[in-house]
C-alpha cells in the first residue's frame, strides 16, 4: 500500500449529515470503482483516485487529536473513501480508529459498501455501549447485475444486505443510504421500493434518499460518469445532456412520484427517512441515559 503524509486527520463535521460532530478520512482514494463517485470532482484534487493510499501515522495523529478534544461526539468515517477498501483487511486503520473512538468515548457514523465491516462488530458493539453508532450501507439499486456495472469492485448488493442483517441482529443501528439514484438507469419505483423492502427485512432503522432522487455531477466527475455510462448504456450521455446540460443537480424526472412512493412505503415499514428523525432515533438511547444519570 502507498502512503501519503498527513498533519491532521480529524476535522469539524457537518452535524446536519447524520449528526457528525467530526469527520475523519484515514485513506485517500477508493478502489470500488463507482462510476458516479463525487470524490472524483476537481475540488478534492485527488489524483489517481482509484489507487488507495493510507495516511502515514494516521492512528497516532488521530489519538493525539481525540485526546485534546474537550467535546465528545460522533465521528463520521468514509465520506470520501470507503473505510473498508481492500487495503483495510491488512492495514486495519479503520479498526484501529474504532478502537480509539471506543477508548476515548466517541461515537461513529460510517458508510460503506463492504461486508469487511463485520470483522469489527465487536468494537462497534463496545462503542454502542456508551455512544451512538450508525452504520449505513450505500445501495443505489437492488439488482446485482446493474450494481456490477455501476459499482464494479464493491460487494454485491446481496452481500451488503446480508451484512446489514448481521449487524442489525447484533444490535447495531443500521440503515441504507440510497444516494445517488441515477436518472434513466435506477429511478424506477419498483427498484426504489425494493431497496426499502430489503432494508426493512434486514432490520434496518432507516432509508435515506436525501431531498430528491437524482445525482450531482460536476467537472471531471461528470466527464468520467458520462463516459462510463455511455459505454455501458449507449444513449445515456445524450439523455443527460438534453435533460441537464451542465447542471450540478440532476434530479430524476420521476422525482415527485418516487418521493411519494418511498415515503408511503417507509411509513408502512416503520423506517425513518428524514435526517432529523434518523439522528434523533440514533441518539435517543444515549440521551435517556444522561437524563437518568441526572435523576439519581
Ligand atoms: S465506494 Fe464510495 S468513495 Fe468508493 S468509489 Fe464508490 S462512491 Fe466513491
């Protein structure tokens, strides 16, 4: 594995994103090959994005930073690079970071497409005994053959749901991140509703689809996506150009109907689907704990 130098690991989080007080990226780049990946955008300046590199001494830096934080909170992992990329099997940086969160009393909110996370169920449970843990699997289609084209090196959808089921059964708070949903390729109601059904069957607490069904595209990410999509599904590039031009937000033409269908489905299945409700549900057991501590 290649290494890059890093001075800092922990950054202030965007609390509106799953209640994250802090963010950390232990790796740079991702080898899962999702054709729509936003981390390819120019603003992130990640060269050779498909090659995973680790930050040198990342755990020592992280420990020093966690020690100094007076405010405990939830650390978001995996926003820019899957924390369970194939290098993690040997490098164990994500496992090491989870151990540090456990040691210093922090929670974790993590998104992945890999069932390698099951290896770390023991530490996730230990963290959950004192702080919120929220494990999200990214699922954009319920169909393995389509996922193989759009996310060629990620775990199959079947394995993602099997992992979700195992984590849920162990008592971990889990959910599905249904973003992006690619217009003209994934935005039919049968597909979207099937993901919600599978999430409920796997014991998930939520499905999050954002504010609208669609995808964001910009600069080099757009070029990469349209090039790959056109090769896989001829005619797609023209459809996107006609519908969106150079727009950043590419909202599905079916958005309104999809939002109505999925919200109805989630209500019936007892799944949360708004960020506010998901965060509140995730944090609730810990707030009760705090109140009872004050009570006695
Ligand atoms: S798993 Fe996430 S970070 Fe990795 S390529 Fe896919 S979308 Fe990008």
